């Protein structure tokens, strides 16, 4: 929607500087044209950059009444829906993957948990009773140790992205745990 589009433009650290630069350039050229070349603002001047930054910082609150009109005029939702439906599954996956990349471990673990629960429900429906499998790995202490090792290796090989250290992974895990507690 228009609100999300403008929010992204005015807050994203990759798009905001580009938009500020575009705004400064357009203001300089419009001023030059309106004054028939008498006033020629330097595009790289610090004052013009500061004015563009201040304008961008306050612009979103002035666009509130414009969002509904922009949504209707540009048909953003319909265009996005049509283009996403025209995508192949591979293209759609490429669009979604960066969104879920940071939470990949959470998704994998949630999927595993849901799959386990679905299996239990299926067992209950088909047999009328629930029977959990017993795993014997040499006593309770060794079993706990073995499960911990398996989970630890799984987390290291699946969750730690290439180029990221174990320390960064642990920080992300702690941060997510704190967010879940809130």
C-alpha cells in the first residue's frame, strides 16, 4: 500500500539517502527553472542536503490524507497481486527467502514441532491411541547428552549462515528468546 511504500522510502537506510538526493536535485532544478536561471543552487551544498533531510524527516506526517488516493490511482494492491500470481514458484521463493532468512531456524524448529504434532494427531485418529516411540541410548544421562549433541550439531550446521560466526548466531538466538518472552 501507499503507506507501506512511503514508510519504506522514508525510513529504509538504503532508500532514504537516494530519496533525499532526488529531492535536493529536483528542488535545485525547479528553483533554477522558476527563477529563469537567476538562482542556481549547488546540488552538493550542505544547506540543500540538510533541507532535503529535514523535509524527508517530516514528510510522512503530511502524506496521511494522500494514501487512500494513491492506492486507488496507482492500483498498487491489484498490480502487486497480479504480478505475484504471474510469478513462478522459484521467483516467488526468491522474493520470500530474504524475508524469512533471519528466522530460518525458528521456522525449521516450528515446522518440525508442527510436523511431530500432526503425526501424533494422525496416529491418534488412525489407531485410537497415542504411543510415543522409546529411544534407548544407554540410560537417561547418556540419552540426554546424545539429544543435546544432536540438537547442538543441528543448530550449528543449519542455523549458522556462511560468513557468520557462532557468536553472532548465539546473539541472534538470545535476542529472539527475549522477544518471545515479551
